[in-house]
C-alpha cells in the first residue's frame, strides 16, 4: 500500500511541474500585448494542474519518508506512461480553449510537441506568437523528458528508477541530480549560442529562439510554412545542421565534447557510424537529386546534406518539398528516418547504436559460420563511458526491438494507406516520420488531414518517443493494476 501511495505522490509532483510548464508561454505576452486574450487558455489548465497536483502530493506527503522504496520496471513504466499521457491531454487544452484547433487536432499538436516530432496541423502563417512559442517550448522540454525535469526541480528518492524508466541510458555524474543539472546546463548553453548565431545572420529574434529550441530537441516546429527553406540562407542552414547534430548526439558524448575530449568523442562507435552513414548516403542522394530534380551539383549537395541530417537526426526541418523527389530519393529519406539518431539523445528512430550493433552482430554471425573452429572472439563497442561487451543480452534486446519496430512501421504504413488513400510509399514515409519522431512530411499531414490518419500518427509518435517497450510495460502494469483492484473489490463484496 505504501508503494502505491508513494507512486501517487510522484504523480502529484509531475502534475504540478507540467502545470507550471503550461504557464511559461505567458512570458511572451508583454512583447505581444494584442494576444492577451489567449492568456486564459494557459492559465486555466496550468493553475488547475498545479492545484490538483498539489492536492494529490499533499494527501500522500506522509509517505515521502519511505527510504527503502524503489520502483520496479513495471511501476516506473506505468508512472512514466501516466506522466506523458497527462502531458499530452492537458497540453492540448490551450489549443482547444483558444479555438485554434479541434480536440483531436489539439491532442495531435500536443503529442507532436512533447514527443519532439514536429508534424503539425496548424497554419503557422496565421498562428499567434504565443502558440508558436508554446509549440517550440513543448519540444524543448519534451526532448529533456518529464522525469529529467522532475529531477531537476524536485529530487526524490525514486529519481534514479524513474530516470531509467523514461529511457535515459546514461548517468553522467555519480549523483542523479547533478546529472540532470549538467544536461540542462549544456542545452541552455547550446540554446544561447544557437539563438545568437541565428540573430547574427538575420533571423528575427523570436524565430531565432524558437528554431534553436526545436533544433536542439530534434523537434522541427518552425515559424515558417516552408520551414528553414523560407530563409534561403546557407548560413542559417549551416547553423541548423550544427544544432541538429548536437541534438542527435548522446548526452554523455556531448559532455565529453564540452570538456574538450575530442579524441575520445571520435572513438565512440556511434559517432563513427554516424559519420560513415553520412559519407555514404550524401553522394548517393546528391547524385539522385542531380539527375532528377536539380541541375547543379552544388544545389543538389546543399539539399541533400541538410535534409539527410534533418531526417537522420529526426529533427524534421526542411528546405524543400518532397513531392517532386524521385522514389529513390524518398526511399533514402525513409531509410535514414528509420535509423534515427543517437541512443540517449533527444532523437527518435531505431537509434544509431542499435543499427551499428546489428551490423556487428551480422558480421560476428558470418565470421562464426565461415570459421573452421566455429569460435569467435568476444566483441566490444565503444561508448562515451568506455568499452562495452556485445553480450547475449545486448544481442537479444537489439534484435527484439528492431523486429518489433519493423512490424509497427509496416502496420502503421498500411493503416495510413487505408485512412488517407495515399500510396504505400507516401504512407510509409509519413508513418516513418511519426514513429521516428522526425516531423518531415510528404504532404499528407496538415490542417486538412482526417482524424483517422492523425490517430495512427499519434500512436506512432508515442511509441517512438517512449521506446515502445516502456509503453507496452506501462500498459501491462496498468491492466494488472486494474485487474487486481477489481479482484479485490469482488473479494470484498
């Protein structure tokens, strides 16, 4: 019983934090006083969330003295799942109360924001500034994660368990609170640098801040209908590429980078694989675009490098539309979206480390089959923390995740063909973008998209951001909790 109460106490804290985050966009109003009418759309859900979260926390406060409580994987996943589901629903309220979006559209925009996907059903050309800020701010916070935000603001005894339950794989410092502070400081520093660089090269101040937040969180929400392409600036594209690469890099690797350990950074297997992947795919996509779309090598290379980094980092910014791209170009984009960014970063997708490991496992398997002794030496891969053995658990976990990811990708693509009537290629592109939390669109997503397609995409975004197994374990724990409650009630009767 104490464990249940402790879990509710944590949920109360999370409700208060999420409510507080909903009030942050109000800082925009002094600069846009004509939008004061929208303040109530944020005050109501924000204050109510803080109030009810405080009530839940206060009711269970006496159990906060439990010192031996540790979340199991099931309890942690259920708490994480609740926090994100709560954030998705309450995050939609400002859009709905203000009349900007319908309920389904509001939930879609909220999920796309918190999961750092970036697909949107809003017409940003007529969207008020406070909502443009709100969307990018959701992505910045969503990239860090609700559990990391809780650890940053309110540390509890359960912090480490919840940190891992949300899918964070690295503890950068011995103390989890210090880890959260280091990650936040790094991202704040990069945010200041990115915003300043954007301003220096001619981007308006608000646009600079919002694009920097979205790029670092690999989110992709833009203030322009044509995204980064609207600025038609090589300098702005280069800044965005830099921020997207930072966003898709493992937190632990970024810490090495900020400490000047460049040599150690380039020993990390994931970083090497990222560079090899870009070096291989860039000339291929450049050649495809030059033969079919653009007339020059320079323009083809410019479009290829930006959109490849955007897709691979799962950021979702674009400099062009893809409806004129040949099938080969679209196929390459789907492939890199599926691969995704760094493990332990804000990016989505299968993750670079898992794909790298699958290539290593494949090589080990072939070597074993052709070896006369049928013996293969122990294999390792490099992480920011050092060498890690590729053991049986890593092999089975990686293979299991990739198999499940592939099945979900195919299922989602087929469902979108049914709900939208689009071709399978276009549907796979759109769902790969959703599941990978990328945000690039072939043209199927917008204010006119039907609810069926939006719901399929929402499911993909949630599964992609929360690493699939967290969702499945959380749902299983929830069903078990309800079943036990019903059994207890029946026994009592």
